[in-house]
């Protein structure tokens, strides 16, 4: 059996069902390349027992799935296990190999952003901001923001691993200018840090946000057209 288990957003979020499953698993793996964990992984290992961390190559090779042909194998994923498309491919591979699969869902960033007071159903397409240092300069995430603005939707921008707030703000500012959205620099946006753990939410203009020291993982939210209750909710987080 292959188990795909969501860890939720903090070290104590693992479900009782997950804990029972892990006790019978021969191998327990941890996917460690899609998020900057906000907590010490040693604490997680104390709860789960012996865990082997897997990088992108190992997960995408799907070797972990093939191991489950003859024994119980679990892959632990921060947040909700099916947010990343890679994990869908693991399920498809398991089905081709006639390997039973069980998914244990948990909370994700998409649940926790509701703390801002913005209404979840008013968010548009989700954008990912890559690190230009690692992957080269790309502005495609701004096209998603543009599309969301055209329908008055809020934009959630997931910031890449290892990209700290100052660098992320620099990239965002440059990208908005190049895509002729410089007027957004005069508007307030949200930066969210470690939601679901030691969460912090701040609402302000880019120059105001530069003064902050926020821990990873972080994300940005550019609000679209807001209901008056949303506006009131955001005032709680103003710089």
C-alpha cells in the first residue's frame, strides 16, 4: 500500500489516522523540496520515527511508489498532499502498477489565507514566484495577476523556497514595472508568513513591507475588488 499523507501547517497537525498508519509502514519518506519548513524537522521525526528525506529527483523518479508493491510505504508532504502536481503523478503510477493508494488530506495554505478576512471564493488563479537567481528571470506569474485583476479577483502569489522577503519584494517590484503594472506599487498588498504555525499577516505598500523581518515560508496577496467587510478585516494588519 502507498500512503500519501498531508502534514498540515505545523508539527502538531498530523491526524490520528496518519499516526496509526505510520506505525505499520516499513518505509516513511518526507518530501522536502516544495516548501521551507517553518519548524524543526527533528520534532517531526520524533513523532513519526525514522524518516528519510527525499529531494525532487527521487520523488519524480517514482521509485518510492514501486517500493510499495511489497510493503507499506508512506510519503509525507507539508500541508495538503495533492496541491503539488507531482504527487498526482505518483497516484497515477501506483494505479498503473496495481498498487493500492490511500490519501490522507490536511490543511494547506489555501485554508490558512482565510485568516486575512478575504473571501476564499473571490481568489483567482494562483501564481508562483520563482527565484530568479536559481531559475532565471521570468515574469509569467504577473500575467496571472493581470488576468485576476480583469475579473476583480484576489491574487495569491506563492513565493519560491529560499526567497526571503527583501529579494521577493525586489522581484515583485521589477516584474510589475516591466509588465506595466507599476500603479500597483502605490497600493497595499498582504504578506503572510508561516500561516498555521507562528503566523503573521501584514498589510502595506511595498516600501513599508521592506522594513519587516519575516520568516519563511511567505506568500503575497494582491487584493482585488473588496467587500466592505474584507476592507475592515484587512485594516487589522496595516503596518
